């Protein structure tokens, strides 16, 4: 059965959640999830991967996911990495409620991470109490870290304009110019993906952004 692990919504931060799907040998169905994209959002990112504490670039099992934008908007392209991770990446997404439809079959297994960032995400993050800032930062950045590893470290996205757009957008977003953090610091963390759990990498990045303290 699908289970929400956590969810955060804030008008300035945006909307982010993570859901896992693990079905028995007889279960099947469709889960409909709604993500609220705020006005001026820089990007919307969704990853669908295997349930694994490490980033292994392994796709979901027996789960098909589609994305429906607000009415009359163009359907976003689905990107599939070399290992099977499914990515939806939309730069400057239209404001409104987007639907994520996950059709699961017997023995399904998948983790869905989605974030629609608010245009004042970093500014808002710095105003939150430390516990709330850390939780929000880690939840919002998880899907982006997965995509950054696939696009920039592993070069696992299809070659072309899409890969360039994704990589460029993420590098700019993780530049943290207002927080005085360099891309090289972020890249050093991403390069350790094989030996470091995904949640630990995200925590390290959020620690650099001064949203988290201590160890993961």
C-alpha cells in the first residue's frame, strides 16, 4: 500500500512530499497525488526510483507514473535514466495543482519524491526555526539531489538539450550565491553517492546551507 512519509507546504517554500509504494502479490490500483505549484516557481522536479537508502539509479518495480499539469498546459516530458530512474523536470512550471498518477501492480515497489519550489525558497528557509528549516530543506532537496547525481555526476540522462537544461538549472540552483556556498562544495558531496546514503548527502548539503546542524 502507498504510504506518505512526510509532506511540507508553505506558500514561500513551495510544496514537497515523498511517498512510497510497496504492494503485495495481489494488490494493484492507482494513487492520485496532488502537488501545488506556487506562482513564480523556478522548477518542479519529480523522481520515481527503487526503494533504496542509497542512490543506485535503479527504476521502480511494476509502477507506471504520469503527470498531469493544470488545464490547457503542455504535458511535461518523461526522462528515463540509463538505470531506469524516472524523472519529470519542469523549468518555470505554470502555477496551479498538478496531478501525479501512479498505477501500481502486484509486487510493486517505488519511491516518489516531488518538489515544487517557491521563488523565495532560500530566503524563507532562513527564517524558519532550525528544526523546521532542516526538515523542509531535506525534503525539498531530495529529488533534486537524485537528479543532480544522475545528470551531472553519472551523465545518465539522455544526451541533448534536456540534459543540458536540467544540469544547468540544478547547478545554478545549488550555487547558493546568497549563502556563500560554492558549487564545488556541493559537487564533492554528490561524488560520494556510492558510499553515502541519499538522506545523509541531502543533510550535508542542508548543513552547508545552514538549515541543519550536526550529523544526519
